[in-house]
C-alpha cells in the first residue's frame, strides 16, 4: 500500500518499524474551478468546454456523455460528476443535497 495524493496512489519508502498507511486527499470541486473549465447554458441545460483539458476535448465541444443508466456525466479534474449536480453547483455555488434531475 502506498500514499495517495490527490487521488493517485504512489509507493513510498517505509521503515520496517513503521506501519504502512494510506492517505487520500479529496479536493472538492468549486464553483470557480467549474466556471474556469465549463460554460453552462441554463436555457438548454448544456455544458460546453471553454478550456481544452485533454487532446480529445476542444474549446466549444459539448461536455459529457451518457452513463449506463442514461444519465449525463462529465469528467472534471479526473473525477466523474453527474451533469445535473454540476449544473446546481454552477448556479448555486454548492453541491445539492438532493436534486430532481427530471428536467
């Protein structure tokens, strides 16, 4: 077992007398960070990229894809989020406790 920083596991150097521990840091996505990367159109409910975050992502591309249950999900900073939760964060500045995503 290694030490995880920002969600990545890395092997560390350990003394035989010390137990191995795993530390996992989760960096919460903020509204500011979301708005640095994506534009949300409240009229259409669509997210578009305003920054190219990978070779396959171009500025202006519609963000996200459907998961196995038919929900739109978007990968932001190597973490997958449901689009309706990102929409709530984008508009209200926090993640919802519960979101009705029918519309």
